[in-house]
């Protein structure tokens, strides 16, 4: 049989090096899986970034909410600060009137005593109302000088107390909760021993402080 008479499938043979249909399908599948994996990794990265942005936004929102609540509380707490500061002069006048009345005159004049008792009662009611709204008077006599609550109008030599002790108060101060409405006008000592951490006098140099004796040892 001549070549012309042979069947076509016998005349044409596939190259031995060509890939089979199964091999082509596997390679395509691997490429698809790789592409899907890359796409998934990118989406996970984007999701992680969005989650981080979300958490930051939540934290910032919480900080803003807390700040607004704090500002609201402080506004409500100190809303009467200006009014309270303006009305402090009323208390000063009460104290001036009480201090101006001589003690012997009260004892000999019943009408004056009645008037003074009324002023004292009015001052007591005045202080009670202020305290109801968080305003209280401060009289730092005998206490260490505090520049946040006291104002030194003069210094006085006094070696019997630690230096920086309030010796006299010319005008009481007032606090609104923890805020100073008006500092106390004070006379402050100087020349005494240096005050310790607790405001007590420090021991002289080269000499140890003697601890207080226990009452049970007496």
C-alpha cells in the first residue's frame, strides 16, 4: 500500500513534545488559583487597613464624647463662678460690721446686741447658701503659704514658726469646689526654720529632730 493510500491518521502524527490536554488544564487552573490568591491577599490587606481606620475613628469619637462630657460637667459646676465672685463683697460687709461693734457696747446696749445677733445670723445664712453651691471660705491662719490659694500682702519677721507660715489674714479667700474664686490676703512669716515636706519646721542643721513622744509612754 502506497503512502497515498494510507489513512490520514496514520500519515499525520502529533509531535511527541506537545503538552497533553490534561497538562494544559492543570496549568490554567494553577494560574487561576494564583490570581485568586493574589486578589484575596489584596482584599484582606484593604480590609485590615479599613478596620484600623474604623478602630481609630471609634477611639477618636470616644475621646470627643468624653471631652464634651467633661466640658459639660465643668460648665455646670462653674456656671455660678462669676455671680459667686461678685457677691463675695456681701460677706466682707457682714464681717466688717461684726468686727466694728465693740464687745463692751454690746453688753451694755440690748438693742445693739439684738442688731448684731441679726447680722451674725444673716452672715451664717449667707455662708450656708454659698456652701450649698460649692463655695466655701478659706482662712489659712497658721498654715503654710499656698500661692494657688493665698496672696501675700506683706512679710513679717517671726522665728517662732517655720518660714512661709500664714500669720494673719486680712481678707478670707473663697474656693468654688477646687477652683480659687478669690485668694486669701495674708501676712506671711520669714526668718524662721525652713518648713519640711508636711509644713513642719525642719530640724536645725547638725541636729536631728526629736520625734514626738507617745502618749502611752507618759
